[in-house]
C-alpha cells in the first residue's frame, strides 16, 4: 500500500476530489495548511505573523491506495490540480509498511 500526499491550490481541490472519487479512490483526507506555493493572485496571499512572510492557504490531500493504483491516483491529481503556473503543487508517494484497522 502507498500513501499519496499532495499539496495543491484550494481552488483546484474540489475538481481533484471529484476526479479521485470517480476513479474509485474513497480513502481521502483534506486539510487546509499554510504553504509557500506561488499564489495564483493577491487574493490567495496573507501575511503570517508566525512565519514572518506572506503565505498561501493550500490544501493537503492524503489518500491511501494499493501500490498498483498509485500511478492512476497521481495522474488524476496532476491532471486536475494543474493551474497555468509552471509548478501547481507537489505530490509525494510513501510506502506504507502496515495498516492496522481500529
């Protein structure tokens, strides 16, 4: 199993989630985070007293999938998170050693 973690613009999150759900990926988590992606516009920027600089509220998306499905999940995220910027976010893939149900 793999964990796919992506940091994307908030304005792209709904499209990414819809595409992943249509693709059969249902184990998703989303959380707003402060980050340093290049802003799509001034409306995305806010000054963070904690970091002492302007930041963007990004979405951190996490999903767990079978290793064989990882490339499909990554492709869906890339296709639907893309903006007109050179870098629209970042995707990280980690192997999960074990999953324990609660």
